[in-house]
C-alpha cells in the first residue's frame, strides 16, 4: 500500500514541472502540455485528499472526473485557437500572437 504522502509529493512535483514549463516555453503546444500537467496535479490531489479524509466515499473521485472533463474541453478549445493562430501567422510561437495588437 502506497502512503498518501507519496501522492502529495508526486502532485507537487507535477505542479512545479508544469509551472516551470509554462513560464519557460515560447511554443503554444508546449505551454498547453504544461497546463495539462498542472491540471493533472490537481486531479491527483483531489483523489489523494479523498482517500485521506473520506476513505469510503467518492466525492473526490467525482470532482476528479469533473476536472478531467473540463481539462478535455479546455484542451479542445486551446488546440482550435492554436490552429487558427498557425493558419494566420504560420507560426506556433507566442511572439507571433504579439503581432495581433497592431
């Protein structure tokens, strides 16, 4: 049996890797993957806290499933936006979006 603290450590590691990837990357797809890592860390926390606080109930797991659904919808919308940016500017770099201001 894996202790719950190990899940918290893994979740914190995923969260900080995602934040670091989002801050340091200039590619829109890499930034989207980093955001997904952060959302997966949140999902892992929902499940771990449910197991720690309410071992026989499923509220945390339902929140995790809801969060996964929201993440999937967010990914679909983000990929559609990235495709439109690529069609207009022929680049998937963040610097190309700055041209939209003018």
